[in-house]
C-alpha cells in the first residue's frame, strides 16, 4: 500500500483542493489501535491549540448541510523505518507508518500530514523551524505555522 503512494510533499494533483481548517472535517480511521487513536487525538489537540476548529463541529449528518461533509481517512500501515507518513490528496487519505511507537512522535507525524490536508507545504529547516519541516518528528505547530494557515484561510472564529 505505502509503496504506491508518493513521498510526503510530492506534488499534488491539479484537482487537489486543500481543506479549510475552519470548516468541519470528518476524520475516519481504518483499523487503528488504541495508541494510534490516541495519536490522532493528540495531533488534533496540537492543531486546536493553534485555532483550528475543523475537528470541533462536524455535522451530525450530511443532510444537515447543503454539501457533504469533508472527510479525511487516517490509515495505519506497515512501512520501512524511514517512512513516517504521507497525505494522498487523490484519495483524501493520510497514511501513517504503524511502527511509530512513541506517542509524541506519532502525534507530530499525524499533525504534519494534517498540515498538508490544510494546504501547508514543506518548509526548509534553514528557513525556519516548523511542523512542516520535511522529516519532522519533534516540532509541533508553531506560531509561524498558525500564521501560514491564517494567510491561506483567515482565522477561525
């Protein structure tokens, strides 16, 4: 499965539409362990601290809105140790290496991929420290990451 996906940060298909971090986003999870679900919750909490409200109020049903709720699947799969995660925009899917055992690392990797979901791109470490640094395993979303989201979408209310 993972071998078929482009490396994190590869070019997105031209039809790719980033998800507004202020608009409800339904996260579906495929066969996650309790630790993996905790990693998702921790990643969501990292973004909530930065003002992202997408995870707060997903509609109870699609019938409650004019448009279907945006959905992102988070899936865990086995991969080489050097692979952390990838966002596949064509499938609206984030795939995370199941072997990431450290809870803090897992939360950072999921938060990084969710950053791609919201339209953020990689930031070279020489430019600034960022959640969006390629290969990042330790840096949570920063003030600059929050400003980058606000520049794209405006601040969530």
